[in-house]
C-alpha cells in the first residue's frame, strides 16, 4: 500500500487559487472569490474553517448539507464543494436553491476520480486554517462550531473527531465515540473494533497537518478515511475526541456498503500495512469474524 500523494499547500491569500490547484487533479472550473463575505455585514472575513464536501449525484442532499453549515451562524466559515463527475452538475441544484451566488461557497467541478481525489481537490482549494470534513448526505448541528472552537481553544488539538447523531426513519440517537490516550492504542482499536471508533464526517483537521501527511491516498478506492487516520496515528498524531454530537448522520440504504468481500480485502491490506507484524494474523481473524457477523445482521434485516 503506498502513501498518499503529495498535495500542493494552499498559497497566500493574495495568490489566485485557480493557478495553484495541482494539474493532476484535472479541475474543470472553480468559482473562487478573493474573500469570504459575511452576508450580515457585507465585510470580508478570513475563513477559520473550510467545510469540505465531495459530492456525486446528490443534489438535494448537498443543499441540505450546505444549509446546515450556514444555519450555525458562523461568519468565518467557507464551504468548498467538489463535484466529482455528477451526471447533473451540482451548480444546477445550488442555483435552484438560491445558493449559487453565495460568496461563502466555493465550487469545483471535475471529472470523476473518486472520493480520495475529490477530497484532495478540496484540500488544495481550501483557505481556512482547519478542514472540517462533511459528507454530502450529512448535516452539521446548529452549535457545531461553538463546540469545535471551545475544544480547539482549550487543547490546541490539530485533529478532532466527534460524537454524532444517527437518524433513521423511526429513531434518533447519539452515538458516543471512545477516547484514547495514545496513538498505538487508537490504532489497535481502528483495526480490530467491529465498529469504527470515529466518524470521518465531522472531523476537523489543521490544514497544515493534513497537507504534511500528503492528503488522501488516491490509490485506494474504499476505506480512504480509515487509511488516513491510520497514517496520522503512525506519525504520532492523536485525534482528540469532542464529546458532543457535531454531525447529523441520516442512515439510508445508499450509505450502507454491500461490497463486503471488497471491504474485507481492504481491511487485510490496512492490517498488513499498519499493524505490528506479530499481531497481523490475530487482527485479520478479528476483522473477519466481525465482518461475518455484520453480514449475518444484514441478511436477517433483509
């Protein structure tokens, strides 16, 4: 498994972003205002947070995600949307919702290259100190940035993961994430726990740290978020848990992967790359057992 490909760091604000996006990302067009404008005061605001959303063919859900960001009331936030080859361009849905002219939104449309490449495009375009990842079918809670600022100010953490709200047609509950004392402890948990001990959507990461790590690994088609976290942990970067739900995750059929064998193969590769040699067989056995159990639960559910 290879390391993530380098991503060009974002240039000073005085430089045109369109000239700095790496050529290999094949960006077709980017609407990049020189500054984010606070709609209430019409004054320029340097973004602290860049909420980065990669999307393909989820126009209505994308609009909900963006509106949830603005509903927080945070003035120092920009939204970077990367349309990864949608059949109907995302700008059409944004236009229908009256969002296309909003100067807080920065839109990139590019050929379909997958989630890792799309997120690297967002990283190259973003101007905020922090990258807040948001899946295109998730929404932020109204107090998300209040909680994030509080933790960042108190700890100086370069990487934050959070609890989240899981919403289905019939129920709503808060999923509490575990906290860890060391990178090796969290690394073992990521590789062996049946349920991931983090949710990537809602993670807030210092942009310089993410860039120094090389961004997302574009050689991977799935588990790209897991690989990124494992790589950070190997570099002794310990994500800090925020014990407040920052993201609303709406569970539906399209966000449940049925490619179990492909996923298990990806897990084997991650274990071979990141687990201590003496633990690899045992971890692969744990992961196989947990995936088989998930298959059984899915079969019963159908």
